[in-house]
C-alpha cells in the first residue's frame, strides 16, 4: 500500500512539473527566444511520458523476475520433499512408511513377548496351586501304622 502511495506521489509531482513548465513557457511569450512553443511542449511531455513508461516496464520486469525466482525455489523445495517422502526418508510429518513399519514390527514383537510372559506366569501359578493342594491332602491322610507289634 505504501508503494502505491509513493508511486502516486511521484506521478503527481511529475504532472505538476509539466504544468509548471508549460505555464512558464506560455508566460515567457509564445514563440520567442527562451520560451517553448506549444509543439515543443507536446514533444517534451511525450518524451517524458515515454521515459516514464520505460521505467515502469523495467520495474515490472524486475518484479516478474523476482516472482519467477521465488516460484522456482518453492517448486524445487516441494520436489525434493516429494522425492524424500517417496523414498521413505520422511520429510516433515511422522517420517515415512519405513519408519512406521519398523514401529509396528517393534510393537508386535513386544506384544508377543508379553503373551509369553503371561503364559509362563499362568503355568507357574498352576504348578504352585497344584502342589499346595497335594500338600494339604498329604496332611489330611493319617500316617500309616506299622503292623508289627
């Protein structure tokens, strides 16, 4: 917005200069010595207008060139990101497919390990409960007396 205001101010200043020159030329006396004729003023203003148009065109070309460079830089970065993602190298969000597969395999291995531990604990509990039952039965059975007097 500030750039537009600046440009508008410059154009207004140039317009005033042209008006001042034409007013000075008209006051200086139509076609005599140091005054400029109306035809000369038209040529002068046309030359200035052409010069302004050329500078404006150069400015536009520079702006277009900057946008092209920015576009190409962004495109190159996106292409590199897409390539890294396809290769499995990750790139930004959550890594890649390879990393996710590794995490899944690790979680499955951990689940299998837990299941084995649970089975071992169950078997140990069975053994302990069955041996305690055997001991209690043995305590209830009276001792065998010998038949010899």
